[in-house]
C-alpha cells in the first residue's frame, strides 16, 4: 500500500549518460513534484505538475525534463549527466496545489554520477 | 523573491529538554506553514502544520506557533527523546509553490 513510490532507489552512472527516474502515487492527488536534495541536505523544488500540466519550473537546466503521462505518474529524465547532478531526488504529491497541503514524499532516488 | 531563513542549523539538547526551531519568511501572501521531519536515510514526513488563520497548534509534545505580523513561525518540541533526532525542515506555501528552509539537525543526547 505504498503511497508514493520511486524507481530506482539507487542509480550510479557515468558522466554524459541519460537516465530516467519514475514516480507513481496511489493517493489520488492532483499535484506532483520533483525535489533535489544535495549533500548539505538542502531541499529544493525543481518542478510541479497539477493534473498533468506543468505549473512550476524552477531554474533547472533544460537537461532535466519531467513528463507526466497521467496525474498518478511524474517521471524525470536527465540528459548528459554531470557530476553536479549527484544528489537524492525526491518525488512528492499533494491533494491541493494553490492553497497548500501536506506533501507526501517518495523514498528518494540516490543518483551518483561518476 | 521567496525566501525562508531557518535557525539554528544544528541543535543539540539533553533528553527531556525542550527544542525550539524558528523560521522567518518574506512572502506575506503565504498561508500554509508545514514542518517536516527527515530521519537519516529516510524521506521527509509531515509532523505538524499551521494555516495563516491560526496562531498556535499543538499535537502532544509538538507545537507550532505563527506570528504573521512578524513573519515568523516556530516549532517547539517538549520532553525530547532520542528518537526525535533528525533533520527538521520548515516550509511555506504560496500559489502552489513550497519553499523549504535549509533544515535544522536536531540531536537528542540520552
């Protein structure tokens, strides 16, 4: 009965490669997010989707491209991986977007770029 | 732009003592203020939240206070226990966007 799930949990890859992280939520939420948590534990929003539509796109390199095939899924594709992309990536979902509501986080994907 | 300052960045207390973490924000339109706890290697999880029409909220040993005039809100943990050791994040939400503080690493010594 996992609420928000992500795959893979760990991802180790070489610089220059392209990789994807998948996220799924079974909470019936309308809004999904991608966050990046760096080595200093800072948690920064990258993207937010509401009902499959992009509503927040922070200053993120265009090598990062989110895709939402339906409102229960939000995937993250990363092209031409760089050393600085190494971090833990968290997917999250919430019931509401505009008014603010609890965000439910996935278990995280630890990406290591060598 | 949106910004939230969280203090202190690290906090060490003795078991049974109280811990207080404070956040100051800049966006006066913010209306939702959650606190998340992240244990080592785990995901952030909500522990308590408060909306702008309320000044204080309590849940057992945890309380949050909000001062909208001064634009700050605080997390209070009483009778701390070793399992309270974690990183705590404040956040605020406006127009669908959540901005997180930089986190406070709380260590409760037995």
